[in-house]
């Protein structure tokens, strides 16, 4: 009989077993991260000018404050997985002109845009985490919950990207974004979606990672 090969372990499963991931999603454990980060100074300098341009924007303070919430709250073992399993780009050259975008694998996770002198956010999550019956049925979106999760009901909207069980949520204004990220149900949903894609393998957007922006996501 031949030797049965073990399936290749991909993504953050190399560092966290499924039970640890579930416990982290529920906020029941604090994960042990690397003490130091693996960093390329050459790569940091590559995007230094873009970071300087971001700092000159009136929205810079809000962007960095929100990233200081999103990083610790929504990404597991941030230092150990930085760049290779998640990344953040600064003023990426895409047609929608974002200020920052967080990615994992081939998927956008979180984006911040200018909204006058304030910001607006786009979250990509699983639709089934935001329906009344936990199904991936668009007509079952839990609109009252979404409206209660922001400062004003008109600050939240949603859309349906292509793909099974994918949901896009738009949140307007830094006050509402911070309130949204403070919701336990929202946080669990974001963590679940982020882990789904961090487990799919290496991040396709490593080359556009901004270490200078990530500094604010890694601060405790």
C-alpha cells in the first residue's frame, strides 16, 4: 500500500488550529503573536511618499485612528501574518480612489475613502452573518440591526458583490464606523470573513503593502 499524503495546510491554519480560530472569533482568547515583525526596509521606503501624501490629507487622523481599531480587533496574529497573509495599501491606484485598502488572499476586506473631510468605509463580509435567519438570502438582510449599529440610520447601506455568501456594507462617517466596529456581532462577522480568506493561502497583494500604514494597525 502506498503512503497517504497529508493535505497541505494553508493560510493561518499553520499557526492556529480551527478551535483557536473559533475561540478568537468569539473573543474568548487572546492569541500569542510574534514579538517582532518581519520587515523589508526597501519595501517600506518604496511607499514612503504615498504615506506622506496620506498624512497631508484632512482625513489622515481619522484613517489612522480607525485602522488602530480595525487591526487589533479584526486581524489575528497581526505581526506573524503581516504582508504574507494580509496587507494594507496606501492610496492605491484604482479607479475608486481609496485612501487605504486591506486585502487577504485575492479578496478586499476593508476600504476607507474620503467623504469630504471625513471618511466612509466599505466592509466585505459573509451575507449569512447579516441576515435574520443566517441564510445567504439577499431578501433576508437584517436592516434594523444594520441601522442600530451606526450613529444614524442613513449612515449605513449595503450591496451584493458577485460570489456566494458575499455582502458589502458601506458606512458613512468616522463616528458611525467606530460604532460599527464596537458591535460584538459585527466584530464576529468581520473576523469570520477575514479568517476565511487568510486561510486560503498567501496574500496576492504583498507587493503593495505599506509598512508605514500597517504601523498603526499593529500598535496595541
